[in-house]
C-alpha cells in the first residue's frame, strides 16, 4: 500500500491544481495494486493560505509516500526528495486519470522545478 497525495482545486478532488503550493486542497489516497481508496480531502492550511508551515510539511504530516502534481517549485521537490517521497508529474488535470496512470506505473518523476515567480 502506498499513501499518495494530490493537490486539487476543489473539495470533490476532481481536478489537480496547476499550482502545487497554492492548491486549495490536498487529497489523500491509499493505493494497493490497482485499488485506489480516497482517505480524505484536506484544506491547504500552509502559509500560502494564512496558516503556518510550507505545503510540503503539510503533505508529509499526512504520511505521503508519493505526490502527483502537474508541477512544483524546486524547493518543494527537494523537500520531498529529502524525505524519500516520490514526486510524479501528471500531464492530465483529471485526478482519476492521474491515479490510473499511477497504478499503471506510467507517471514520470518530476525532477525540475517550475521557473514561475511563485511556488507551485
């Protein structure tokens, strides 16, 4: 079983957020083989939303072993790498499709951060 976190736009977790650190919610899944079970959708309470801590810290608190994202900044990637959390790139914004790609092993590792003036 693998605990996977996906930054999402809405509470129903239908779509990935294009901006990792500014995602309004983080959806947590437990994946075993091709079975995917949602374990909850949590508001982003990081410093990006008036809370405390950085988004990677909040995801690590959920026990993530993998993160599926459309992109993120290099600082976040390095924070996950330091904790041995896989960071995988999704080319689709549909969460269900991204999770199917995860279970089939077709997502690639995200190793390069975005060059925007804000964090993902």
